[in-house]
C-alpha cells in the first residue's frame, strides 16, 4: 500500500502506452528474467484476463490439434475442458488421478502439447517440472500452469515452452493479468497457427484478444494490447524487486518450504488435523490443505479465526471437504505461520468447550 501511495503521479492514471507505464512493464520483464534465470531466446509475454484467459490463448494459438493433460484438481481439469469444447481441436487426452495426488500426462501419439499444473491450487498438490520424455523430440510443446507456484516453487524454465501465471499469489499483486514465459518453439508454433488461420484454410478463428502474436508484439513494446490495471503492474514490480533483492528464486522457495514444513509438522502431531496430501513428495510448499477431524466443523474454525482478524483459511469450495487451506507464499512471514498454528489450537480449544 505504501508503494501505491508513493507511486509517481505520472504512472497512475496515465495511458498504458506512455513511457511511465512502459518503464514499469520493462522493469517487470527484466526482473522476471533475472528471477527465473531465463534461457536464451525465452521471452516474457503479458495479456489481460488472468491465467484462465491464457487457456483460451493456448487453445487458439499453441495447440495444433491434440493436447495431453495431467489432471489432479480443478484447474488442470478446466484447461482440459477448454480444449475439449474448442471446435477446431481434437479430443484431448486426459490422464487423471484422485484429488490429493498428482498425475502427469504420458507420451501420447499425435499429441503436440503436454500440459499440467505446477501446483494444484484447489488441493495443495505439487509436481516437479520436467518434460515428458520423448515429447520434445516429437515436436510437442510443454505448457505449465504456474499460477499458484510461480515464485514459490523451484522450476527450470528450460523444461517448459510456456510457464504462465497470474500475479496475485507469490508476486503479491492483484489479478487480471496473465504472464507467460515462452520459448522460441512456442513463438514459432503460434506464428504458424495464426498464419494458417489468417489464410482461411485452417477453419480456426482467432479473436484479437486471444491472439498470442498480438500479445507478443505488444509485450515487446513493453505494453499490453488493451489497458491493464496500472496498480497491478506497480505492485508486481515492487514484489519482484523485493524477491530479487532478498536472493531470488532460491531464497523465496526456501522461505515457502520453511513455512509449509511448519504446518505439515504441526498437523502430523495434531489430534484434529492431518495433511490432505498423504504423499510427502506431492505436498505443496505454497498451498497447504489440511483435513479436519469430523468431530469439528472446519468452517467454525475459519469463522473463529476471522473474528480475530485471521482471514482466508477456508478450503476450496468445490472439494466439499472438511478442510483448512492456507497459502504460504513468500510474502508470508514464516514466524506468522507458526503463530497461526497456535491460533488454530486455541480456536479449537474454545470450540470444544
């Protein structure tokens, strides 16, 4: 809030195509390049609409015909659904597993895209990012949803062709933007698909808002196709600077790991909480989901915490589980996480009286 309050008056309220705002976008691009140690040829691309809009960009401009998906929660499934209803794409191939586990796609004949979430926000299950063996050799792209993972979990960007996310999690800003870190292969693929669509021979209509090429050309000018929320850019830029000054991706991932370990260790010794993700290798270090014993109602715990100023500890609504779900992104002080466990214990003690 201090950053917004003290922001240069020439930034807030001016056109996003003018130098003050474009300078902020350029700073974000440079900061992300440093933070993720981008390989040669990779570019940072911006668009409006949030990461869910990027699914439609990918369906329009990055999937040639068939995508293979790893689905182990709501958000991985939503991207697969977008591909399923796209009239110019073939039926996606879906490899799924129960919520609370992880599942990667397998090498699939004719698949030209492989996609899965780095971290499943709905469940608190996370994957390690590595290309599906044989996929690159077959000319396929790897698209990774990093929305709740980017900035908080380790990633080797060279193992992806599009690592996309929104800024409202680890990057400490508001939503409404998508940011994709893309490879030369992804850029080449989009150029080919959009050229074929423009010729009228592919049967594919690509609205300008969903054009990857439009987003790329504008991003190279340090702007977006249409007006973004300027405050979102200002906040994101400040957060990236803070992360890089403190040690970058290595520092932020270790900080999140420490906070998550506090919660998992506490839950494993608790008489009413257990980690929802049972396999420690699948547990997220940015979103921690905890099952609550049926003798208690998780929503009562959430309400008790909220009455004391501790907010947003509720489970993902569509899971319909008796759960707490806690974000431990880099902005969260690890000591505050420890204090949260004490507050939960006290809230439960009061409920049990």
